[in-house]
C-alpha cells in the first residue's frame, strides 16, 4: 500500500473513533462524569468500568447493567412522579446540552413514553415524565424555530437533480404538492391533555433522528410498546407476562395497562417511521429487532383495521409486505439476498495483451 | 510455465505459480476468434459512436433519457466483447464453458509484467476463496503508483478521426492495464470487506473511483471504455455506499450514493436502478438526515430535494417511471416503499395517481381498486373511494373483502343519503367477520350502528325513525360488548343515547370516553358539557368546559369558548356571554392572521369557529339585550363576511320589527 493511502486511512480512522470528540471535549467529558456521579446516587450500583472509560457517554449508552437498572426504575408503577430522581436525572442530562448525554436520554424515550402514555389515562400526576418530554419538545421547538417540516412532493414530469424527462410536462398541474410532515411547534410549558400526543410525538421524532445510534434493546422496547399500545387482541394474553408490561414490578397497584390507547396521527406517524427503520434497517441486520418490529406492525395493522384508518392501513400493510420480503432474504444462506451483485463474475478466461 | 490451451494454442507466461483455473478450455471448432472479434468490434464501435453522439448532442432520439446523464445505450450493449479483450458474452451465458485466451502485443503497456502477474495471482487467490492470501498479494503491489503511471497515457483527448487506429490500440492497451490495476484494488476492497475491515475496504473502493475520475476527467463514455473496465467501475460505484453503510459511516454512504448517481459512470440500467432503490431505502429508513445536496451539483430550474423524504420520494417516483417506460424490470417493493413514504406524509392523493399509472397486469384489478379506495379515503375524497369500492365489492369481483366492506360502510355512515347502502355493507362485513376474522365483528357492528343512526335522520315517518334509532343502539351495544375499550365506539354510543334522549346513559358514555382518552380529545369534553347542559345542569357543564379549557392550548379553544358563551346565555348571564364572545373574536381574528397551512390540528379543524358565526352570535345577544346599535354593528360585520344568509336576514328582520315596535310606543 502506498503512503498516500495509509495517510488517508489513519486520518479517517481518527475521525471515526473520535466522533464524540469535539472542540470542547474536556467540557463534555466533565459533564458526563458529573452525570455519572449523580446517577450513582440513584442506581443501586454502577459498573466500575464506566468511570474509567475513555468515552464515558458511549459506555453509558451501551452498558447493559446500567440499562437494566434504569429500565427497572422506569417500569416501576411509581415512576414518573414529580419527585422521581431518575426523571430529574434524565431531565438534567438532557438540559446539559451534551450530545452524548442527549443520546443517553433518547435511548430511554421508548420506555419513558411507553410508561407515560399507558398511565396518562389513569389521572395520576406524572410530572417527572412530563418534565423530560417537555425538555425534548422545547429543544426541538428552539432548534426548528417552531417551523414545520414540509415535503414538496415532486412531479416526475419536471426535470430534477436525478433525471431529465425529454417529454415536456403535458399538464399544467405543475404545482408541487406541499405535505406537512411535522406541523408548526408552539411552545408549551405544561402538558395539556389535548397536546399530549403531539408532545410525545415530537420526542419520538427526535428518537427517530438518532435511531441508528440507539442500542438494540431500546428499539425492542419500543416495538413491544407499540404492540401494547395497539391493544392487540390476539396477543393480549401474552402481554401479562410481557416484559413491556408496566406497573407490575412493584406489586401493589397492579393495573391492566396499555390496552388500546388513543393513537392519533401525530403519534402514529412517528411510530410508523421508527418501525420502518426497525423493519428495513437491514444494515443493522438485527433479527431480534426485526422480529419485534414485524410483530408491532402486525398489531398496528389490526388496530388500523379496527379504526378503519386508511392511511395507517396503507402504511402498515406495506411495512408488513416489505418485512415478509426481508424474512425471505434473511433466510437465504448469505443473508444478503440471493446473489451478491458486487461479486466479480468468476470466469475461466484469461486476457493478456 | 506454459499452459496448453484448447486446440493447441500455447502461451508462454512469464511467471511461476499461476494456476489457470478451469483449464479445460475448448474452442468451438472452426471459429476464428481473432477475426470474429475484429469484425464485431468495428461494427459495434460505429454503433456506439452514433449512440454517444445522440446522447451527447441533441436529444432527438425520442425515448426519454432517464436518471443518469451517464446513461446511454442499452444494457445489453455491454457485456459483449468489444474492444477485443473480453469475449464471454453476458447475454449468452452458455458460452462460459469454453474459455479463450486472446493475446495481444505487449508494446505500449503501462505496467510491468511483475505487477500484472501479481494482480492476476491476487485475483486467483480471491476467487479460490483465500481472501487473506489475496490480500497479502495485493498488499505487495504499489497500486497507487501504478495508477499514477497510467494517468498521462490515458488522459489523452478522445481520438480524432485521423489516425484513429493507432490511438485506439494505445487506448485499448492502456485500458487493459487500467482495468487490471483497478480490478486489483477492487478485489482488495472486497477482500477487506470479507475480513470485516470495512472502513479500509471503503477507502480502497473509493480509491478505485478516484482513480477513474482522474483518468477520465470528462466522465466515462461508451466509446472510450472497454467492457472489463466498465464492469469494474460499475461494481465499485455500487459497492462503495454499501461498504460505508456497513462500516456505520452514514454520511459517507450518502455522499457515495450521490456521487454514484450524479457523476458520469456510464452505468447499466439495472445497476443504476439498484443504486437508486438502495439509496431511497436508506434515505427513508436510516433516520440519518442527509441534508440537501451540495450546490455544485444543482442545476438551474430543476427540482432539488431538500430533505430525506423528498429525495426518497423523488427517487422512487423516477424508478416507477422507469418501470412504466420498460427501462427496468418491475419491482413490487418500490411501490411498497413509495406507499409507505407518501402515506407517512399524508399524500395519499399523490399515491393514488401513482397507483393509477401502474401498467395493467401488474396488480389484480380488485387489488388496485382497493388500494386506490384507501388512497382516496386517506386523502378525504370519500366519493371517489366509494365508487371504487362499489366496483370491487360487486358480486362478480370480490364481494367478501372485509377491508373493502368496512371502509365502504364507514364512508356511507358519514352521509345520511348513503346510510342505507352502508347498512348493507356493514351487514355483509359482520357475516364475513363471523366466518373469517372474529375480532372485526365489533367493527362491523359499530359501522352498522352508525349507518342506522344516520338513516334515522332522513326518515319520513316517526315510527321508522324510532325503529332505526333502536336498531342503531342495539348494534352499538352489541359492538361495545365485543370492544369495551374502543373509545370511538364509546363516543358514538354516547351521541346515539343523547339523540335518543337517554341522557343518563349518554352521560355515562361521555365520562367513560374522557377516562379512556385521558381527556385528550376535545370532542369528548364537549359532549360531556352538552349532555350536562341538556340536563339543565348548567353550572356543572360550565365546570366541565373550564376543565376542558385547561387541557387545551390557546389556539384550539375556539369551540369551547363558543360553548361557554352559550352556557352563559342559558344561565341568563348576558354580560359574561359577551365577555366570552370577545375572547372568541380575538382568537378567531388572531387565527385568521397567523394560520398558515402548517398549523393544523385535526381535532379543531372539524369544528372550527368562523368569524361570521361569532358576529352573528353577538348580534343576537345584543338584540336580546335591546342594544340595537351594537346589534346593528355586529350584523354589519357579519354581512361583510357573508352577504346573503338566512341567519343574518332573520336577525335583521327581528331587529327591525322590534325597533318598529319600540318606535311605535
């Protein structure tokens, strides 16, 4: 290999390994250290490797022990109250503004949103959960300046970056179709019941934006909650023993939770986008996530049929069909479809000049 | 080593250790390879030049030039052995069985034979599956230096007409060397990929493309490049984004995709289609925001996508267009991806257009009708949807399709004059659900109840009306026994009870609805308040309205403020009512000024308060207080918004009558 390539390699390796490294690296480092310190007062134990790690926010995100502890705390039936220390920690971690800590908070959004939405109908104060969700909402509102996210659906009869039609546009209907993917964001200081779905929806939009950095277990948590939220009748009996069942770890006030929560489009749309990733995230090649996502799609499809919600039926149906194709591809030996299109054909021809 | 090949053709190869694989090389008797090639070469070259000319210059060729500026000619034009180097024909794979070694003069080659030998050896090791061995061999070659040496010889201008033969042979030879080197780098990348060293693999693969870009500064044209080289380039172009994705470098993957699609690589149609699809999938599902393409690649007056969804939708639509023009084979997953993308952004009407454009024979007509019905219904065009469903539910088509039956029943349940038809669909749905999908029986009953309820509204006789009303209640009761948690069902049952003047039952439903939805749906609060006011419990109704106002953001409070104003009037508190109207007016006017199309709240959209209504309400209120002047002003404002309406004329008439009355006395 030439020196040129080696140099290139080392440079890119350096940037690859130090993705979390930014100019204010020491600042971020101390923020994460501080966060770990305060977390140690909340969790029963913290693995010693965490404090000695060279990239503590990455370890915090992926450490299985930490996630087990935090998940257990979030699943308690008393979680999410105003005095919940974990929620306070999550809130402060997000407010610190450190991108690494943002990821850590987002990692628990499926569990938090799941527990919150399942319990919101019980009219119990959930100020802890709400504080975290509002922090995320406010963050998105500022970073988008409240502006909506829109999509101009293109007209293929007009030239674009990727194509040049030779036949001129026949119709005069050259106006673009403007679609609102995420409407205007208004600032909210509290969670009003009628805006609850929107606020959780925005948190899920943020989650989707970082989904490729989320660990597997977080995605599985999410898919399982989707099944619960859909209020799936067929899978209903399994849910009692399901790990996603909230509120039964503490004993005491065990409530039947998560059956048939309202799923307005502002909530359903980000849910479907996340599920789309989990079904089609072939590059992650993760069978467990895929299976959980397929199950969630199936439940949501049943739910869409029950609600006779045309848009949701279309979206879930196509995800299910795509998932079935993926199943087929995954079962094939090389796991990547039938033939590797990148393989140079083996021939018995030698060409010499 | 001397390898004996086929019919006595013998080669002296200047290196040791090379294993000629599959050496059972037979030549078809009587075929003179050299001649065969030579004639084919000339013919093909002419063809390609003319094609290249067409695609480069005027685009009068009639056919549409899609997607790649680099894309000219048809796929099958490559895969033949033009250039005299590669004989095995992609189109006729059967000929793979017999191999040919074509020997050329070695003059003018840009590479040493040792390097060439190593490159071949590496390839052999790779194809034997000895990836590590191959990598060792490739590592021993200074490939970058080889590329450097290739550059000047290849960066010549395209051959002029005079003396074409000489420059051509020069080209062919240098291209052979280039393809050998590039193939070596490509295989090195593949070896690294197989060993899991993905970032290095991507770097190597990228260096193939960088080298090609340096060598062919004008982009690759059909006339310039031999088949082998083209094949390697195409492979590398397609592999690079895959490698970046596998390495987890998403932004590099995005730029690799864009580079693949926007530079002149002269890709085959199939290859280009694959890349476009993969890129669209990546944009749709990866969650990595790509950001708009750089300004450098943007062309005036053409559409440039600004975000992932736009770019993905554009690519998928281009792919569909290719299918329609038969430039690529139909791939059903493209339609699924587009369905997902467009329903995610509420553009099912655009989706409907795409479904309509699909060639006949791809989908069964009933499937197409049903998909279209879903699209139109999703876009709120229920009439169109129902027409399609009528076709698909015809007795000769698919009369038992549960989804279609339920959707048709739902659409009919929203229109009194269609309700009778809807009853039929709902009943068929229930019968079907009992046989096939028990869990949907409740939905069928729900729709049946709604249709009966609507039918009751347009009845000509009292007896018929009460019969329909009790049928409606019976069906909804049946439904709620099956789906006791379905909040929509609870709401509809509450409304039906209220219409039936069974206020206690209605109240129970309204309360349960608020519990089930956690108070998140405004219409639930309104129903509760209305039922309470129907029971003359105005103060309680007001408390409910206040609670609802607490749970609602300012912008969405319109319907609740109107309700509260009316409650105040019922409680004979006109001054308070005027106060409420004043809030309402401020809200409505502020909304009119700042509501764009983007501030949508479907919960309020159904029941939006308009300014006319507020002025008219105020006018009524003032006239009831005998504040004639104020009433007059309000009526004037209302008339500015809607000139001729029965309501304003009525109020106006009342006013003048009362005024006259007062004047008389």
